[in-house]
């Protein structure tokens, strides 16, 4: 009793509120000489007792929360801080190093930056390779990888006469730009061949150096690079490589080109290529395909879906036609017999072409013509979804080239699934406006496409590119993808 009275701080146990709460009404009245309080008054006294205990520095009520614990990130052991810092983006670490001296010293540990180089850029080199050039992972990240991060990805070299494909990747302790090599005798199902075009590397604690790898005779020589988000340009002194035609094509053709040296420096501009966005209702997975348009080797094209249309756009080569596939105008195969009669196939396509022209004229008169910025962004139509479901359920039918139709690739699939009306638009030399070439777009399977130009009686086979590109992204939006095309 005395101990309880001491905790409450009210003197003897007789006056202790805790004891009064444990006593019954009769006992309380007998002790104080007063009648027992009502139930409501009893609760008031209990609340007062809790306030008395809290105010007197004694034991708080069991319902009161414990006092908060004051813990700082600086109190954690260094090995735990290393693990935490290594999981943060490298761009956040410099500001974190300014927080205190302890963080500054910990963030100089190369194990943290080694993990950031591996997770953000795929660098798998060991520390010994860096020590041979007097470099640390922190310096590699700060001087090469982070400043050049915008140059990684898939790019198109857009010159006046020819377009090539370049994949810029982290290659060991360098950043290398690999250029697509158009080989004359490569089949569409074989992987593309690449050769180095330029590289960016660090040597002996010097700033990043850009080296040109082009040229058949000269050794790598210095270049200057200017990097933006969606474009970059490279400038170098001319040696033995020309501006307007890739070196690999001259080697393949065996041509001797004599061109006027119009300028002292060779300035090349690259623009970023996005992969087309995909949708569950697409007939097949969009992406890059390669085909033989002419006798100068394989050309890369990009297949994309835009609602009730699809498009095959060339991204390499000496011209940039646009093959437009009308998914709403399907050509019935009738067990493949239509391919055996060229005149019948030509008649069917001509009727669809006349219908498409009438529809476009009617839309112009009604003021409802689908512009590229609107109609091409529409979601897949219900009938397109039905076509996809039908393509998965239908059995392939035999496919043969119609009589009189030529092809540069005779190793094409012998069965196909679906055919659609397609329109190729090409601007030829001497013409102000692009010419229309209607034809038949053929869906063989997930990895093979085909198109028959009926007027020219020519067939081209496309095979999906088998190479795996690094640092390539899908377009952030359909509008951004259309602007890129």
C-alpha cells in the first residue's frame, strides 16, 4: 500500500486513488465517510488518477504509447549503409555524399559503383581490368557511362543517299557503335552482320575519347561527338572512307568510287529509332524485319500496327517507301488456288484498289478523311480482333508464286495464313509525286511476311530480325512513333 501511494504521489495509502479504484463502493464510503460515488463519477476519478500518475512522473497508463525512438541513418553500421547505397540509382549518390563526412567516405567504395555499373549499364568487367588503365568503377560511371547514357540504343544514320542501322551499346570498358553490314548473300532468316563504326573509351585517367573505326586502311582516328536525347552527330577528318556510301557496300560490290572532296570534315547525324508499340490485338508481334528489295543486299524494315492499318517502313537503304496494309480488306485464299492464277489475283486486287479510292474520295467529300495523325492512332477494330482469332484457328493453305512473278529469294515458306490488300508508295526519279503500287500482303507465320507487287510482277520476302539489340526502347506513345516514321 505504501509503495502504491509513493507511485501516485498522494501520501498514505488511504488517499491513494489506485487503491480507491480497487475498493468497492461500500469500502470507499466507509474509508472517507462519504457515500459511494455514482458510476459516472467513478470514471471521472479513474481519469483523474491516470492524469495524476502521468503528471507526477510515475508509471503511465497501460494505454499510453511508448516514447518514440530516435534513430538516424548515420547510426547504421557501414556494411549496411554500403548495401543501401548500392541499391540506389547512381544519379542520387553524389548529393547523398554531401550529407556528411561518413557518407562521403562510404560512397568512395568501389563495390557500390561496380554494382551500379552492372545493374544500370550491364558492365561485367572485373576490377583488375580497370586497374590496368588506372581507373575505378566510380570514375567509369562518372566520366563515361553517365555522360554518354543518351547515346545508347538503336539509331539510323540518315545521309543524303543511303541509310544504315547503328546499335550503340556498352562493350566492356568502351561504348561501341555497331553498324549493320548489308551482305549480298545472306538469307532473311540469318542474323544480321555488324561491324564497329566508332567507339568511346577511357584511357589512363584521360577524358572520354571518341575514335572512328571506319576506313579500310587507316587506323582508328579521333572524332568529335555531340550527344542530344534523340540525336547525335559525329565529326571526323576524312581519311579513306566516303560520306555518302557505307564502306561495307563498297567492299561487297568491289566498286571504285571517285567522288569530289566537297568538305574537309565528315559530319554524320544519327536519329533515334524506337520499336513500335505492341497491342494484344495485333496480328503478329511488330518489330524489325529484313528483306531483299534489290540486288544490293538485305534491307531492314519495321512492321507496326495502327488499328485497322499496318505499315512496313524501310529504315535502311537508298529510299524510304511506305507499304500500307489495309487490314479491313482481306483477300480470300480459297485453299491457295488464287495464287495459281495471276490474272484472277490481279483482278481481285484491282477491284479492292478501286473500292479504296472510292472510299477515300467519299471521305474527302464528307470531310471525314482519316488523317495520319488521327486514323492511324485508332485502337484495333473488332473485325481486326476477329482476323487475329481466325489466323490462330485457321489451317495454313499452300502458297506458290503466281506464274510470271519473280523473286530474289526462292527459299520462301510454302504455306501461308492470311492475305490483305496492300499499297506501296514510292517516289521515283523524275516524278514529283509518289506512285501507287497496289499488291498483296501475305502473312506466312509469326516470323515471315511477303508482298507481291502486281504491276511489276515481283515478290519480296521478309524475315524477322534474329539479332537481340541492347538498350532499345518502345516508343513512349503512338504519336512519338508516327513522328519518328
